[in-house]
């Protein structure tokens, strides 16, 4: 049975099919509600249900405590309607948002899977229908069949210009339901690709850009830089990338090449150096290095990508250094489970 959802006060109406989440239904019909992780963990898609009943789904107690459920809030990425609904639309206008790209699902094929560092792997996926996306967006990749399929979110590392062969940078977690299978995935293995998703994509403009990532958070940063280099973007880019040791820094040659095509300052910063590591670059966490190197964040557009605690800490630091909230974009890599 399908239900109707009305957004208040705008009056926009959309249908939610049987078994569908409210967020999926909205995106399918071209209504770009606000959302983040799509797994009930980040609470970006928390909306007030003014009228009607919902099944809250798998929203975590951390992102949606009982008191908020009692007050009528729901996470739309997990919630399914049990009646027609009236939902308060709390989207903030974004003057620099690009036209909405409707997510779609297709079956692709795994290409090369390459280990880059102790934990990071690059995975190529060929898709039969070119995927239109903005640099910085993510896709959901599914391994397996039917209800048993494992879905995980991964940000594209390739530029949108390479729409038929996508590349992803994955942190391999031993035992992880998706990444734990990386070394046994045969070339040509089917992988379902659903997307694009996300609003932390590279905005147009003439402000200098500050990017900060740790671990596989480098994936959307690479996509944005590759895209900018391909378009001859004249802005100044400063990239802070945090890792433990020199061997944890992938794509060193590519960063050198990108610096010949962009006004790019790449600042890898290491916080797990050992006595025998040869290193003359920045030392410390990304937060410590940004604290030292950035006096005034006001001029920048900033993109923070990777582990949520890092994004939150660096976000607070940049706001304290004068960055305006609407110039700050987060790609928080919440774990699915
Ligand atoms: C919008 C978005 C974009 C993302 N983009 C990327 C990306 O480009 N590259 C990438 O590698 N990840 C990305 N992630 C994170 C990734 O989707 C999750 O880490 C996912 O849970 C990994 O699945 P898995 O099969 O490896 O491990 P799971 O089976 O999900 O988890 C196994 C165990 O590891 C823990 N765990 C899961 N992820 C992490 C982690 N990152 N660090 C430490 N412990 C963890 C879990 O809590 C669990 O205990 C993104 C997440 C979001 C929400």
C-alpha cells in the first residue's frame, strides 16, 4: 500500500511506495530532502512529522533518542509511513546547490582492485550506463543478491568526466561485510551501484578551497581535485591529509602531477612517525596542523571528509577561525553498522 507525504508549509506532495523509506521515495521523485549517511546514524535527515504515523525503522537510539520520537521526529532515511503524512520541511536554501541528480540503480562489474597502503585499496567499477554525478558525491555499492545484499556507501574518487569507469578508495576492514571481501573479489564480479547521493560536492565560485581528509576520506578529495584539474579550475586549493607514517600516503606521484595543473598546496601531515621514518613534512594530526597553519579561515570554502570525529573537530576549529557555516561542507564517513 502506498501513502502520500505532504511537505509543510510548501505543499509539495510525493508518494511513498510499499516498503520504501520516505527519503528514497522523495529522491526517486526528484525532491532533494536533506540527508547524510542514509543509514540512520548521522541524523541529518531528522524531520518533524506534524501529522500521521511512521515506523521509525533502524534509526539508532543515538541519532534519534526516545524523547525525540515522542516529540514526533523521525529519520527519513529509515522511516516508513504507516499513514499519509504531513512533514515540516526544514531544508535550508543553498544558493550554490547544483541541479539535483536523481539517483538510479544499475549493475556494474568490478574491475581492478589494488592495495595502495596497509589499509587503503582502490577499486574500479565499470557501469553500463554512465553515472552522472558531481565531484564529491557518493554511491551505495551492493554485493550479493536480493535481501542478503550488503550495501555500503563509498565516495567516488574518479572525476565525473570518467562516468563509465568509477573508482573508489576503500578502507579495508578485516571482517568488514563489504571491504573484507576486497582481496577475493574476482574481476567482472557483479556489483550493484546506486547513486549519486550527497550534497558535499565541489561548489562553483572564486573562493580559495581548503580540503581536509584522513584515511579513505581522500576519495572525494581526489574526485574534486581531478575534476578541477580537468576543467582548468583557477582557484587555489589547499589540501591537508592526515595519516600515520610516510607509507600511508597514497597517490604521491599524482599529487605532484596535480600540482602542475592546479594552484595546489598539498600538506600531508603525519602523527605516527617512527624513528626510522624519513620525513621532513608536517607533523601532527590534521587538527594540529590546521591550527598552526591557518590563521584566518574566513576566505575559504572548506570540505571535510572522512571519520566523523575528525570532521566535527576540524569543522569547529575552522568556524572558530572565521569560516561561515554555509561555506563548510561535510562528508562524514559513518560506519554502516
Ligand atoms: C556518505 C558516506 C561516504 C563514505 N565514503 C567512504 C569511502 O569513500 N571510502 C571508505 O572506505 N568508506 C566510506 N564510507 C564509510 C563506509 O561506508 C563504512 O565504513 C562501511 O561501514 C564500511 O563497510 P565494511 O564492510 O568495510 O565494514 P562493516 O561490515 O560495515 O563494519 C565492520 C566493523 O568495522 C566497523 N567500521 C566500519 N567502518 C569503519 C571505519 N571506517 N573505521 C573504523 N571502523 C569501522 C564497524 O562498526 C563494524 O564493527 C562512507 C560512509 C558514508 C556515510
